[in-house]
């Protein structure tokens, strides 16, 4: 099994790493051959998130982006595949889509051996790079900030009732960073009226936020799950630059506020 470039990484000058685990669309042959027709559009992808955060790249943040689809392996799930939520979700190797339909045709999912290979050659390198960069940032700046960037369709009845808030901040119930940091981010959201927001609602933070958010070690993590309707077409998956512009302005304010908070902790 040939796995090439499991991630893209750019090292920056700021004490901030933006992790984007679910923007990848690359498939392995076994996954591609086994997908159902319903799964082939890869609708559960975090579409265009690297583009949405281009401003952070320009600011000098480190950026880590997974290249493989979450239908191959989900980088935001633990290696032992223990459930993160008591409500409906998907696992390390998603056999169902967010809407509950099967990802693979009967008896066509990758074998256990193939999936063990995905864990070794896709999941582990991504997390090793993530940890290496956080270690470098702490060595250079004395602390590290991790912003785990996600998006999802605004309406998925299987996962949540009604329409999802526009911005869904997660700090693992306050365990992945101090309240003073999440308060800053919430304040940014409260200073505008265009986008709705919630802290530790349906999305409290996945494995990355929970595994790498260690405030006592000066390593602070926040997850942001965005409703895709605010920057793209949820039907065609096309990026909408006009719709995205005000969201990007708010995201930049949040990132700048996060960095200011970090400087004040030194």
C-alpha cells in the first residue's frame, strides 16, 4: 500500500498551530473501490477550510492539513477508536456517513489489515507532526496555541436538532484551555450580530483538542466547528468568496485575540 504525503505542513513564526484534519479528499484504492454511490461525493469533507484560513498562513501561523479523506481514516478520533460522544457520531474508520447512510457497499470496506496500515502511515505521521510542532513552539515561545479548524453542513438531523449555530467553539468543557482564553473568543463572537455562536455545545472538541490541550503544560487547544452555509454552497460544495468574507474577518479577529491572550500570559 503506497501512501504519499499524508499531510501538508507549513512552519510559521507565531506560537500558533492551526490543525485542519478533515479537508483531505485523497482516497486509497481499497476505499475508492468500496464506496457507495452516496459516499462518492465525499460530502462529509471539511470543504475549503485551508482557503478560509489563508489569512492565518499570511500572518505566520503554522498550518497542518491532512491530505486523505476522513473515509480512509479520521484524524480527529483516537487510535483505539473509543467513542468521544454519547450521541451519534462516526468512528476512526467511518462505515456510515453523517446522515447515517453506509459509506461502503456490503463486504467492500477495506480489510482490517489495510486499515491498520492507514493508522500507521496516515494517522500516526499526522499526530507526530502535530506534537513535534507544538513541542517546537513551546521551546521557542514558552507556550503553544492549537486551533483545530473544522466545518460541517448546517443541518444534519442524525447529529443535531434544527440548524447548527454558525460558530461552535469547543474546549472539552473547559479542560483544554483556561476560561480566560475561551472568554476572549466568545467575546469576539458577541461583538457582532451576523453569526450565531455557542461554547461547548454539540461539539465540545474531538480527539485532537482533548489529547493536546494541556493548559498546565502551557499548551492550549480550541476547536472551532463552522456551519458551512456561511462560506460555501452546501449543495454544490463550491466556495463563495462574497459569503466567506465577513466570516473570515471574524475568524481573523478571533485568531488575533487568541495570540494577544497568549502574549499576556508570558
